[in-house]
C-alpha cells in the first residue's frame, strides 16, 4: 500500500501545478484510501459494521462532508451528481475549496454558484478532469459511474493498461476498468456503467473519513536496548521508530515521528529494572569509589571487591545500596589512596545485572578530587559509659583515635578510643544522663583536610538492656551476619547447634556481628540452625546470651569464566582466567581441566603443554601480597608463538559448601609475545650536592609522554615507607623529564623534600607505553646505586655464556669480565623489555664439574646509554655461573626379553613422562610405551608394553621439551638413539 500511495503522491505533484494549488497535506495520504474505497461500487462494504448507513451519514454530516437536502433528509436512495461527488471528495480528502474561479463552460456553471469551489479544487488537484476537456465541460449535474471512477483510479496510480480485457465497460473505459479489476479495485461482477447511489458513496466516504482521522497511540514497547520503540495505534497499526540516540533507562523522553503525514510527539519511558549500563564512576574522597548503574545489579557479583581494579589500589569491600543500583568501593586502610586529581582507570569485570542478561566488563575513567572538609555526621550516646562518632567520609585512624581531639562539655575526655575503619569512633568514658556537647577538632581525612572545630549536642540516657537480635542472615553454609538493635562492644563465645561448633572467626562491625564457620566440621547444616551468642555486651556493659534461628540460603549458581588474557613475563606465556566467583583450588590445580589449541584447532604439544594440557600446575593468581581465588593462572614453559588460541576449560567448581560445577567453556585468546609494561629499576643519587634530588625511573620499554598514560606527571609517582604511601611534593616541583625513551627523571627540590629514599619503594600508577598498555607491577625498590646490575649469568655450553644486565647496556668491553679463570669475546648486546643480553664466546672451555664464578675487574668500563657503568662483581659476591647447558643422552641399552629400555645421560636428570613424547621402534615398527621413570640419577627407564625382542635392532626417541630436565631445569635436546643390546 505504501508504494501505491507514493505513486499517487508523485502523480499529484505532476498534475497539481499553476497558481491555484491550495491542497492540504492530507491529500497525499488519502489517495490510496480513496482508490480502495471506490471499490464500493462493486458492492464491497467497508467501514465500521457497528454503524448503519444512516448513522455513518450523520457522522459525515457532522464533519461537513455531506450537507443533506433542504428538508433535512439524507437522500441515501438517490444517485449522486458529479458536483455532489466533487464536494464529498473535497471534504474527505481535506482539499481547500477554490473561491472566485470558474474554469468550465457548463451552462449555469459560475464562480458564484455552490459547485464551483469544489469542482475547481478537484480539478486543480488533478482528480477529476471533466466530461469534455476540449470544450471544458465538467457536467457537474451529471451522474458518477463506476467506469469513470475506474479511469480516475488507474490514471492516478499509473497502472498499466492491459491489452486483453474481459468486462462490460464502454469501449473507451474497458482498459481502465480491466486495470482496476486486475488491481483489485473493482469487482469483476460490478456493472461499470451503473451510477452510484448516495448510500454507496456514504459507505465509501465514511471509510475514507475514518482513514483520515489521526489514530492515537494506545501503547508502546521499547526494544533493542532502547534503540527502537514500537508504537501501537488505535487502528491497530504498529509503527516502528529507530532512534538516533538510544533511550536513557527509566527517564521520560520525547519521541517524535511522522506516520501517514501525521506528526506525533509521545513521552516514552523505558522502564528498566535490570541495569543496562554503567552510568558513572565518581568519588569525593580518596578512599571511596562510587559506581552507579542505570538499573539493578546482582548483589553477589556487585559486592565482590575483586571484580573492580584500580592499579596500585586494594579495595577492602564493595557495598551495594538498598536500591541495588550503586556500589561503594572502600579502599583498604593500608592501601595507597585513589590517585588524586588526575584521570584514572577503573576496570570492572564480572558484575552481572539483576536478571543475568548482561555482564559488565568495562574500563572507565574517573578523577578523584577531594574538596570537602570531613564532617561529623552523627554523635550518639551509648548509655552512660560511651558514645559513638560517625564521620561523613573515611578519616585517618591516627587522628580519629587520638583522645585529645575530643572534649565533652569543654573538658578533656578521660577514656580511650576504638576506631573502626573507615569512619566510626567509639569513645569509652563515663557520662552523666542528660545533654552534652562534644567539641571535636584535629581529625583528618585522606586529603589531609581537618574537621573544622565543631560543637555537637547529644543526649545520654541510661541503658540497662543488653543488645537484642534484629535479624540474622547467612551466606552459604559458612557465614552468618547477626544484626543487633545497638552497637556491640564484645561477644564472649559463638557457636551453632552444639558448643563444639564454635565460630572460626568473629568480627564486630558496629551493630553487626559477622560469624565465619569455615572448618568443614563446623559448617551449618542444610536445615534450620540455632546460632548461640554468649555474653553479647554493649558499651554500657549490659550483657546477655542471645540466640537466633536461621536456615541457610545455598549458592546454586555455576561459576563462569568472565575473561581471559595472555601476558608474557620472563620468557613465559601466562594465561589469566577470571571467574565470576571464587573457585575450588583442587579443581583449579587439575591439569586435565584445561586444553589449549592453536588457531588450526590442533592441541598444543610443546612449550609446556602435553596434548593441550599444561605441564605446570595451574594455581590462583597472587599479586601484591593478595591471593585472588577467582583468578587462575596457567603458565607455559617458554614463550608460545604469537597468534590466536582457544582454551577449553571444564569441571571447575566454585567454593560453595555444595560446589557448583561450571559448564564447559571455550575461550578465545590472542598471544602477542610482548611483555607488559613494568618497572626495571629506580635509583636516587643520595650523595649529590645539587639543590635538587634526582630520581631516575627506568621502564622496560618506551613510555608515553602525553595523553592519559603520560609518564611526565609528578602526581603519578610516590613512595612507600613504613607501609605508608606518601606523595612527592608538587608545589615547586617541575614536571618529570625523559632521559631516554624508557627512563624518566624526577627532579625534587631538596628544600621541600629531605627524605632518605634508599630502600623505600617507589610507586608508579597510570603510566602507559607507546601502544597504550598500562603499567602492571607498580612498585620497585629505590636504590642508591647508579651502576648497572647483573641479573643472571648462565652457561649455554662449555664455551658460551649468556649474561643479562639490568638496563640498556650499549657498550660492552670484553676484558671487563671473567668466567671462572677465563675470559671471552662479547657478542652484540640485545636489549629487550628492560634487559640487555650479551653472549660471550670463551677463550677456554669451562670445567663441566664446576663452572666457576662470574667476576669483573675493579672498575668495569662497560656502560648503558646513560653512561652508567656496570657494577663491580667480586669473588666475595659469589656469583656462580649458572647451568644453562642441556643434558645430553649418552647411550640407550636394553636386555632382550625385558620390557624396558634405559637411556643414560651425561648428568643427573628428572623425567616427566608424557605419552606423545616417548617413542620406541623395534625392527622399524613402533611399539607401545607404557611409561617412563628415573631408574637412577642419570638413567631414564622407558617401560614397554611387550618384551624387547629385535631381529635387526631398535631405536628410542624423546621429543625436545620439558620432558627430561637436569637439576637446573634445562631440558634435554631431542633424543634419538640406537638401542644397544646387552
């Protein structure tokens, strides 16, 4: 239908030309409805069946489309003239009558007569041309026939006139009528020459009239994440509107659209319960980060602090708001603060919305700015022996615990303070019943802002009642939270069911007591449990025994892998899998639960993988002294080739009391062979007489000098001493500068900073390399030496030694170095990821039994690109030359009739049997190998399925890899030996 409407629209635009075009906008959308309605001449009734013809006429009369006769009658049985029909067309099509014009020469046709404005309107619109266009006769008093209407429809729609016809129309009209019949506009049984009655035209006009009424929007549905709105109209049409900007959840938005030339403006609210996006990440202090979602999120994943990461910062907890839309992350008291006044990235992973339809894995940017002084939010008397002070934000324990910062009624407080991080202080002291005034000063937040001196009135009342239980809830079978009606000072003993099942851990957080029953024998039962709390004491020393009944709510959700990444560190590819929750260590360490495949779908059989399964045992990730039980590390042995891999993971359970097992997952991961950006070393010239202190920081590759990851921002550097993080002064401190592409110099005026940094840790955050990869390990010890350290020395053969230097050594003087008692010739230095490797070809071979020590001359001349010399290594340093020499197979022997073959090596080795690596052939035919083990230090015994009985001979082979290694971890080269018969 829309195509036909468009054709008529084009036709009208062509035909309506000249000075009298006064057509209302409805005309274009009406044309097709008119065409359809004209098929009424074939006795097809349209319109509202609930109304009869007279009632429809009354509606049209009210709309001034029909006028009726002077006597008030409808004249439904009468035939309609062409002038009357022209008037109806004007009314139902929204045309504007044209006054003061008479284009036709019919007798009595004048501009002043009533038909003229209507006839002129339909003529100007190109809908009716008249009976005789040459003589300009319209025949306004003549009757309208079906075939005349058919011609109007066919011409208007540019329908093809068929060459073959089968109808009773006049010769001139046969083609038009046939075209109308073929198009379904006229019933083939209709009499084309018949005139239409007013009743028939009422039915037609009423249907057209209805089609022209702007249908109201009765409902709408939001789809495709707010990008599409489908409006349902009163006539049951559905209009799909695609928005340029998706709707904002739970916010009323005006949506405008046009349908059938009607303009609509509708207020639409996309009602969302489950979150669809992260609205914001913000903070007003340096210890709390607030993450806001546009809907509800799942408490379990939202309150897992391990799902949020800011480099250099440790989160202690994640608390979900009552409306389940906001998470407040609390930075651990001992952790570094949120980086102040600069763009910082927070990585959010594994947080699910409330219906599980979306998991948020995003990295967002925030800027921590604290401009507000800490305030006292609440002072509450806890009976006559204590009171509680709540601060508006996290404050420093050292200041909040200082009793001298508190005064009651103008007098110093005699008592002590128990501070509960982040913002609650309990002050124990004797108080009289009645009103008191607390004077407070000196308490600092983490921006070093102090509470303004303030006086707060509070009331003390006698408290003679011990704490009462308000609620109790469980987390699986191991944790119980008991909420009381007042602050709890202490609890003597806690157990459930029997006194033997005591809590392994009891934590008191104001009025909530958190109990942990982690030991298997002490876990809660599946049914109802009674929790007994003996000696529950408040701050008025009221004490009582309390009990509460609780039925555990079990965790029934399966764990999933939410992300996987591959990093390279010290010639090892490390896969880190992040799960949606903590997972079982036994399952994590089961190597059969992992299969690594390359881009071709082939299982990886080298670099520490046997049939795709890791040779080394997977384990939890440990970082900065913390173990993450929802992160699993799988390591290679040697660097995997760059490319695309898949890792199949299965059969891993969560840590719920009744473990939920994950469904098998196939994870795609890219290996790039580029190590993460990291700190190589940091040093300070502690003996310089300059007015400035110079701190040089070296990274393992070139760093960014602009943008969010710029290394030239003093605010990104600080130091840790005594487990306390401190920032460098910034007031008179110039911006850091580059000494070379990977080395940054901090210049700190000594007048503002007189601290011995040697031995302290340097902390660096939010620095990126040139490709936008951000620093991972953010701390390194500051040294006072500007010499180049030796990282490792390892012989790769008896006449070759590789030396690794901690820095970019560009000048190597061979005579600087001794390998035992001999020297060598240095090869070209190779710098990569902060380490320079130099291979020396020795003048004399090393002693295989004792490779000796690595030493240097007194003052080595070899240096890095900054002119720093390689440090002296003396005999006293006892730097042994490491064994990097692969063990060699000496011979293979077997006794005829026995079921084993012995392989002897030139040094002690350890065998790690893997089926695909060990092959034995007898007379050229493979035989089944059952296993391999150490027969002695230097002998590996390969066990066969059937006795060794060769006619010609046999061979044994072992693939190159970590299958046979010496005590230093060097893997044997590939073995291929003829088997000697004994």
